[in-house]
C-alpha cells in the first residue's frame, strides 16, 4: 500500500529541524502507527535540538504507552531543566 503524501506544512522533515528546545519522545517499541525504524528514528534524528538535550524513551508496548511511564519520564525531564520541587 503506497503511503499518502503529506502537505509540506505537515511533513515532519520540514518542521523538525526548527525545533531547538529540549525534547522528550516517549514511544512504544512496537508502535504500528509510528513504527520505530520508519517514523520515530528519523523524526528524532531530524530534530534541531542538540543531542545532549534530546531523549527518546522506548517502552515495550505498541502505540499506547502507559501513563505511568509518561509521567515518570516527564518528571525526570522537568527536574533536569527546572530543578526538583522543594
């Protein structure tokens, strides 16, 4: 099945390099909507954020990553950039 063409404004290759802020990507390793090799990996690579400020967390799930994982890794990121809650 051929993939549909995206409009330029929706194509990740056009906006990902413009992103410069710290990034946390949390995906499922077995995601059938955004497959690791064809979607997640290229998107992460194209991000304009410096490597030391990019994190890609792969959970052993499909597209539905558990909320507990999202919360855990989001709090780690917030502590890293904003400091721990006092």
